[in-house]
C-alpha cells in the first residue's frame, strides 16, 4: 500500500529503508546504467570538433552521470548507490564480452561492414579492463566520501560533498585508468598530462553542474519524503545487497 509523502523530507537512517517503498529508485538506477553504457558505446570512440574545440564525444554523457551518481548516494544512501555501481559493473563486463563475441564472428559472404564494425566495437582488452576497474573503484570511492561527508556536515552544504567526493573519486578513477591503460604505450609525461587534465575537467564539470544537482536532489528527496543518512551502514564495497 502506498504511503503518504510527508510535506518535508524526514531524516531516516539508511538501515531502515529495507522493505520501504521507494518511488523513483528503480528509474534512477536504470538511468545510471543506461548512461554508463551509452558513454562507452556511443561516446568513447568518437572525436568531435565544435567551434574549433576537439573533444571526445563521451564528454556529453559525463555531466548526466555525475548528477545521477550524486542523486543515488545523497537521496538513497551508500548501499543502494553501491548496488547500482555493481549493476553497472556487471553490465559493462557483459557489454565487453558480447562486443568481443560479435566482432569475432566470421562475416557473411558479401557483407562488407566488418571493418567499420571493428573500428566502432572492437576494443583493446587492456583498455576495457582499465576502464571497468577504474569505474568500479572511482564510483565506490565517490559514494563513500559523499555519504561520510553528509554525516560530518549534518546534511548541510551539499556542494561541499558533491565537489569533494568528485575530487577524490575521480582522482582514484584517473590514477587507475590512465597508467593501467596506457603505461608503456604513451610516454610517462603524456600519461601524467592527460590524467591531470581529464581529472581537472571532470571536477570542473561537477562545479558547473552544482545548481542542477541541487535541483534534482531536492526534487527526489521531496518525492520520496525522506533524507537518508548512512549512520549504521556497512561500507564494504564487496557486496551488492542493501
């Protein structure tokens, strides 16, 4: 039976949510996984130029991913954000496996699209591994820092934890991805330069999108009628349950 939404979000501990009806969690989780996969399938391989500025098309998805990631932890708590991260991790593994299988299938006689297919969906295993592992570690770190900072700040100053968690979480992501993917292929200077540049760009995106994050977080808190704190949460990253 549906419960009436309080006029103002109620302070609740994340451990009390089991069995409680969550109106929008499934939709947020689906959006998180969809954007994650789209950023890797559509955006990862293409370089685009707009107004004289060349960029990877995946940057179009990063802002949405940041906002949704913040919403998950801030509104639903660390355990449910962790569940979404594991769902995304599994989806990326399955996507990588099936991309390899489909690209490896012998093309039919007379079909001349194999080269184009390989250029889009053919993936270097080392880069795939680096991307998936860095995503898992970086997102969990981001969620952990945001949840802990929420308790320390007593739920105030949302901007400090969204930006602070991104600084640390994306730092972990970049520190893992670029050396794992490109060490020995790029020069050490190139690895370091790209790592720092992309980290700074992602943090800048988080800062720019702070008003949007406030808008969505407040809307979802009102919609769910609760403000979740991870006061009794088990913060182990090695489980998907809530």
